[in-house]
């Protein structure tokens, strides 16, 4: 007869894995959509749109996995790649027929930042990374795809010049690490951390919160 305690632990582990997978998949789709919405302000063709969508959706997680010395997530599971392509194409189809506000991409971008921060931090914690490394992996996962997206669109990356971006991501990642270390369940920790990132980012956009900008004096 199976040990009840062992069965419960196994069930919890599977639930955590499913949660991480779902958050990462949602983050890929949302960031792909945000990439297309930003690229829509440029004269890109369909191929260009797909390239931007893939860069935005897969860039941060790819860098995270290379730094953690593990198989890149979308190579290990092509569902991520398929989700990014489908989300990018669907968004492209929508913007072809519906005129959307130029800054609309900031909303899915904020959602994607929250989702990727959580999934990146959780992925690092699953490998027993130290708390500081895990939090920085969350930030890298959250912001690097957006950096590549903005460079491809010939824009100054939001993370370097816009309203609070990486700061929101890091605060959320630190909250997630702190809650998990104090025994809070993965689901509630993810919800709290993701909500914090999203709230800070949206409030920063609304009220123009930003870090001090360097200006060299002549």
C-alpha cells in the first residue's frame, strides 16, 4: 500500500509543475501578442511580425535557461514555440482589421512581465538556486525578451528609459522568493508576486513613476 504522505507530496509536486508550466505558457502567448502590437507601429511584413513576436516571447526564457545550464525551454517543449506563433499570428490578424491605440501593447507587456517574472523565479527555485540568483533569473526572464523586441523595432528599450519596469519585476521576484521560503504555497506565492509586479507596472504607467535619469552636465 502506498504511503499517504508520499502520495500527497507527489500530488503537490505535480500541481506545482503544472502551475509553473501554465504560467510560462501564458507568458509566452501574452508577450508574443505584445511584440506584434509594438511591431504594428512599424512597416513590418508578416515574417517581420513573427520574428518580433518570437523574440519577445522566447528571448528572456532562453537566456535564463542558458545561464542556468539547462535545455532551453522551447526546445525541450515545442508547445511554447507553437503558442508564440499562434498568438503572434492571431494578433497580427486582429490589428489588420481593427485600429488599436499605439500604446496598447503596454497592457499585455505588463501582464507578460508579471507572468514571466513568476515563471522565471519559480524555474530557478526548482533548481535550488540561491534566493538572489532566483530573483535575478525572474527579472531576466521578464525583461530580456522586451529588450530584444524593442531593439528589433528600433526603439529605446522600455526597461532602460520607461516607467518602472525591471524594478517592478525584481520586487515581485523577491516577494515570491520570500513567501516560498516562509512556507507559503506555490500558487498563493505566484498570485501575490504576479499581482505585485502587474500593479506596480500599471501604476507606474498611469502616474509616470520612473527611476532618476542620468543626464551628463556639460
